[in-house]
C-alpha cells in the first residue's frame, strides 16, 4: 500500500481471567484479538465484518488505545501509539476519533448537545472560546441537525438524531480517521440508510479514512473500498469489496455472504444458505491450527496442524486458508 495512514502490526489484545479477590488465581486468557495485521490508506473506507464475539469492537478500542495492547504495534502516521506516553496519545486524539454503537450510552445524559460538541473544541484548543458557539452550530448543520436544538439533552432526540450528534462530536476535531463501530445496528432500517449515506458523504467531502465495523455484509458492501473478514480474533480474508462479496475465497466468508437476504422473492427462494455446524470456539481455548477448522465443511488434517498465514490470492486479496484454490 503506497501511503498508509494507519498500520496494525501483529496486534494482540488478551484479557486474563482470574478467580478470587485477595488471592487471585489465573484461570486462563481470553484472546480477543490474536495477531491482526492491516494497513489503511488515506481516504479509504475499510469494512470490518464478522459474527458477534469475533473481536471487532475490541480491535477498534485497541486502535483507539482505550484498552491496552498485549503485543504488536498500532502506528498512526509513523507514531507508535502502543509505546507512546499518555500525553502523546492525547495529542493524536485529534486525528483518530470513534463513533460507538449505542449513541445514547456514548453521550452524557447530563449535559446538553452544545456542551457535548464544545468540550473537545475547548480541551484541544481548536478555536477561541468566543468562536465555539459558531463552530457547534456549523457541526450540527454538517450532520443535518438544526442549531436551535443545541440546548437540548440527548434524551430529547430520536435514536437517529443521537447518532448524528455522535458523528458531529467525532468530526469536531477534524480527524484523519474515524472508526465507526456498528453505528447503525441500533437504528430502524429506514434511519440506517440515512446514517450510512451521511457517513459516506462526509468521508468523501472531508477525505477521511474510515474503519466501518459491522456484522452485516449487506450494509458493508455499499460503503467499503475493501473488506476484512474477522473470525475468532484473526483476519481470515482481506480484499476489494466487490471481489470479496462476489467471489469469496474463505469458507467462512462464503457462509457469511450466503446469509445476506435479497429483495427479489424468486432469488430469495432459490438462495442456498450455508449453515455452519456448531458454535464458534471459545477465545479462551481456541483450537489448534486453523481456528475455523471445527466448523469448516472442507477441513483436512493439514488444517489442524498449523495456523494458516494470510496467503496472497487473485485481485489483490489475501486469504488465511491452506486449501486456497482447492475449494
């Protein structure tokens, strides 16, 4: 990739599981993110998909340094955030912002919209205090809200309006990268389309890089330039969105795509759904070799022997499967 703005180098985020209050006993380790390597280009929209519990949200919080990194490096424009001081991480907050899944939980219910949007401007000294009201009004108009609502509280808005406020807060510092962690999953279907269109338009207008996290491929395919498929803390397929959706290589990606419903009744009746057996393994005790092999319909003995690396495939894709080309 010629000009990556963000690089993840073998990032791991593990959480110890202990028992007891005074004399703690170590029971195991939850490997939420277990060796992720990615690069995001300037102005690129990367879709990160996978079923619930695969580590998408933990990876987002690791990039933001909201949870500590166990191993690896998160590099933003040459700055390693995992080894930086608190002051250095604070400085890069202007370039790296996040939109959370639940807008009501991510907004402080005790302060008005004006104070919510003014706080980052004042903390990072983006503009003089006298110019803050005008900047807040500009942010609200940018996301499709009237400035006359700035003295209202979050509970006085609908879910879609609250998510617009959260987006405005993320844009307040004019960041270079936004991480959107399932920003439409808690909204009605009609509102989802509005928020998706708003995010897409703002990214193009402001030349933002975007990491768009979702478990629904039908949502991700409309907004992403590339798609990364995640399973049990690892990336199993990465490539251009059109190629991943229309010609998936990994068996897990094929199963995800087969679950996408279609609006055509005839096509929906003839759709062949791939139902994977069993449940995802526990991240405390992942299986040896390929983590997908207990559920894979094409499993062989060599799949259980070693963890498959991301192997280059056609059309700028990489796939973590030792049987690439055979299935």
